């Protein structure tokens, strides 16, 4: 998984709260999906992945921090793009296998430049016939 998951960037040792860590149901790679939602409108912005360290950093700094499966490194949303996510709340679902991260999104959430990653509608609600 990530680099020394218990090592703080500044060199100190910290870890995710053991009670919270025990509640997480991780996939085979040690990751939990994080559904990211705009806090005030409810708009679903994106899906990302967190391990224990990414979750700890997110809870500690209130800046959305994820694990990049392709780059195999942590990334803070907006660090390079300027499209930051300021975390308002984090919730764990009933099974402990999915996180809901409610954020205040600055700029587009998607790397393609769109507000949300969910722009490719596959099934739309039919308009009521008159």
C-alpha cells in the first residue's frame, strides 16, 4: 500500500484512531471507496480511494486526501490544479466499506475540467406523458 502509512510527512508517528480503523472494511488492496459530494447541494462530484493514512490526513487537515492507484501515491485534491476540496464532514456507511466525504468544492472536481465526474448519463428518467 502507501509508503509508511503511520509516518507523518513531518517525521512524527501518528495513526488512524484504532476504533475507527477497526470499523473499516477494506478491499484486497487495503482501500475504501470515498464518494465525494458537494456539502450544500448534494451533487455527487467524484469517487476516489482512501487507505487508513489518507483518511487520517483528511480528518486531521480537513483537506481531501486520497490514494492514487495509478500513481501509487497520496494526493491532496487541488494541490496541483487549484481545485481544492475543503472537507465539511466524513461519514462511514453501515457496513464500514464506503466513505461519504462532503466537501466545499472549488472549481471543477473532475480532471477533465467538468464540475462532476458523472457527466455520461446512461439512463435518464422519462418525462411524464401528458
